[in-house]
């Protein structure tokens, strides 16, 4: 029987002694795969997998693994790591793909404003349909929901701090996860490890995955008086300018009952406080009288690690570096990569019955992931290079954002993670306007 | 940690930056803007923070390290930004008072022709028609001003100026034409000289050169070269641009570079 290798199809395993090579033609381009797996079947037990890190990536991976029949151990610090100071915005497709219940959503953002260095303001969101919005959640709420869902699907949640991952010296030996739980050092032997432990990934260090450059995101949570909070009821703001960030943007995002005002940078990390003060200045009239209730910072990876799969260890989410440039979006890609990696392992091991190897991980997870998303990431990188370089190009960006076609395309690709159906003529006009805006703003900026 | 606290306190003593640890509950109004307080306090703060980060890779410690510092941060008002006072309740009362007294120290961009967030074109008229050159100049000056002194965005006072109201021929006349003249001149000189050289070397006249494929290619290369390489730095810039364009892609493909299968597991 053919075992379909497309990640969207759950694998069907039939324990027939004869396995024939079949070719499947379907709407999706499925690679011709010899379904005769060369991996040895596991003697009387299921494949054991350890997922290190219980954020969106880890929880999704653990859920996919456990649902597929693999014995899964999900490691998360206890108490769970402090909520990551991120924007907390997730696209619509994540709500549907990951069945996020609506009570979890704090706010429905339907308007966005972008401010250029000269405070030219553009209202984004004129093209949103009534049922479209950007969901804002608190990370701690989302993360614990995903974790408990993974647990209910069969993953074993281990509240422990992972201290080390021992890489085996022989191909058949297991990976040993050393962890500290309840003040005692323990260890667990597993066959496969998924590293979902974020930007400072210990798993990545253990497999010598190489390092990557990180941006630092710095944020202050500010509680505003009620009448000022009303302004941010369903509005998020973005500020660009070299005063608030030399290579990124600053933001004001509404959360459950306060706003998060923050900024980020890659190249000028030591000046982050200056940038933070600058964004406070830029927003001053709107946040006057607010109280800072929390200050937080976190690294955001800028590009994928040099090695994302090595041996039977795969990295997902922030640990792998799946954060888009320009927007810095990472939650959806973390959850999606976790799920894809989990499904890849389930497929390759045929429901946890067989051992897997590095080739399986690369073929079923990495290749599929790269094929699906590399153009998205490349495009965001292009946008960042073109528009975040100087104040002049930032002005051009904001000018361009006033165009309705641009807004519609942007939201389509953000909310549904698919290349929107564009009108060729409008595309050409957009490119022409881009060039024109860039030229004009560069001339004025000289 | 305490040393960084001490150094982190604000330089509100105008004459000297003597460190003082007393939390300031009311803010002194500073008549002049200091946009660049000394960098060392921030540097120290960031090193203490980064050393906390390098501990067992926990952001928890980083966040908690920041919390006590946030409390100390209250004491630092390099500019009278009032809403910073968080932890001390008493500060809120006096902060409110300070805000009322606060002098507008951020000098806004002012120009008689800049009215309600846009340029008043009627004031730019010359011979009954708007003088677009002056509009471009004015906007350039405004943006340059804002670069040095960024302003707060405000809902009551939005900026609505759109550069696309300036007609295309104004841009062309001012910026494109002089450079076009320069480039055309270069192309003409190169063209004449190369045509003469080829003629003297091969005896092929100008008209016959145009019929030859190789000569046409040379002509194309010369035109593109003149367009693309305008200054000495352009050669370096182009090389860097090419490298940059492919760099991100290389980072993505790095994981696919072949490693020796035996060595990879044993690292």
C-alpha cells in the first residue's frame, strides 16, 4: 500500500508484508516515493520522542507526535518560562488551522496605523472584511492552552528544566535528555529530539547547529487611563524611523487591558533604551498618564540557523530561526513548523513503529517546509532591505501603504499565508508606484 | 548591579554628571533638549542584562533583572516624559503637577507655509502657479529637521502631505535632466572614442560597425556601464548589493550543505 507522504494527509499504515511501489498522481505534486521503508522496525515499543520547550512550536509538535502514535515527552520549565514579550498577534489562518477557541482572543484588531519618520500616518485596514481581524492574545494564555491540548492528546508533560542533551556516539544509541525536576537530576533516553526551546536553544547548542544573529525586542507594558485605552480598542500602531529603530520598527499593540509599547533592533542593541525613549516620545500624547507595569526584552532570531536538522534532532520555531524579516512574525511559523516536524516524524516512522534517520527528517520536514515558505521569507527579506534602510525609504513605504491594492494584498498574504490573487495590471501599477515613491522620497531626503 | 544603578541615575545636574541614587519624585524641567545622554549608563545596563541572559539561557532571569531596574528607571528623567513614573504612587501626584507646568521643550517644526499638516500651496505661488521647486525644498528641509528632532505623532494634528501632488515634470526638470545630460555626455564621448579606435584598428567604418554583432555588444556594454557606474563607489556598491541579495538565501540553504554523514552525528 502506498503511504502518502504529503504532510496534509494523515498517514495510513497497513501492516501488509508485501509493499509495492506505487505512483500517485493527484492535484498536489507528490513526490514518487518507494514506500518500502528501509528503517528497522522497533522491537515491541513505539518510537520515543522528546520535545524540548513547550511554547507554540513545542506544543504543536508534541500534539502531532502524540496523535500519530509516537510516545512523546514534552519538556517545559516549571513554572513555565515567563511569557515571551512578543506582539501576540496571530493571523486568521492560525485560528482555523490550530483550532484556537475565540475566548482566548483578547482583542480583534481591525485597524492598523503606520507612521513615517515625519509622522505621515496611513490607515491600514480599509480593505478588511467584517469578519477579518488580527487576533491579539496573551502568550501565556495561548501557550498554556496549546500545552494542555498536547497533553490531552497523549503527550507526557514533564515540568523540568532541560540541562543537557547527550548526543549518541553510535548510530543506534539513543539521545539522552538530562533534566532537573523537583530538585533532582534525572535523565531520559529517547530516539528523536525536537528542539523547540527558543532563541537561546540548548538543543541547538548540543548539536552544534551554529548560531545566528538576533534582533532584540524591547517592550514596556503600559496601563492607560480608560479614555486613552478606548483609542486603542481595536487599533495597533507601527512607527518607523531611525529615531525609533535603525533597522526595524516600533509598535504600540493593545493587549487585554493595557498597551505594549516597544521597539527592536539588530545592529544597535546597546542603544535600545534610547530607541524606547524615542518611541515613547513619538506616542506621547496618546499614552500620557499611563503607568509602566512591566518591562521585558527578548531576542528574536533574524535568519535560520546554519544547521536545522542533524542526526535525529530537528529544530523548529525560534530555535530554528523561523522568524520573518520586516514584520518579525514568528508565532504562526513556530506552531506550523512544530506541527510539520511532528507529522513528518509520524509519517517516516509509520505511526511510531519504525526508527527514523536524518534523511527522513530532512526529506519529510525540512524539504517540505522550505518548499512551502522560503519564498515568503525571501520576500519579507527583500521588503526589509528595500524599505528599512533609510528614513527616505521608510517615507516611501508609508506612502505606498496608502494604496488600497497594497493594503489588500498585504492583509491577504498575512492573514491567510497565501499569495493573494493579484491583478496583473494593478501589480504593475504597484511596482511603478513603488519605484516612483522611492525615487521621490530619496530625492527629498538628500 | 548597584554600581550600574548609581550610574544609571539621570544627569539632571546640568553642570556635572555626578551619580546620585536618590529617586527623583518631581521632575525638573529642562529648557534644552538633550537627545543623547551619555551612553555609558546604558552600556553598563545592557552588559549586566546580557550577563543575566547568558546564564542558563533563561529569559525569566532577564525579565526579573529588568523589573528592579524598571523601578530604578523611574528616577531617570532625561526629558520630562511624565508617564515614566510607575512604582512610586507619590510620584504620580507630583508628576501630574509637573506635567501641567511642563514647558513644551520639544520644538515643533514651524513654518508659516506649513498649515494643518500640509504645505499651503497658495503661499508658494510664483506668477500665479505653484513653485514646485520651492515645495520640494521646503519638504526636504522639514524632513531633515524632523530627523534631528523627531516629533510626537498626534491625533489632533495629523500630517497629510503627500509628495505625489508634485507633478512629475517638476521632479524631472530638477533632478533627472542634469544627470541625464551628464550621462549622455559621457556616453557620447566614450562612443566617439571607441568608434574611432575600432576604425583605426580594423578599418571598419562607423556604419559597418553597427552591422557587426560584436560591435553592437560592445555598444550595449558601454551604455549599461555608463548608466550603472556613475561614481567610483558604485562598483563596490554593486558588488555588495549582489552579495546582499543572495545572502539571506544562502542562510536558508546552509542546512542543506552536505556534511560527511559519519562526522555529523559525532560532534
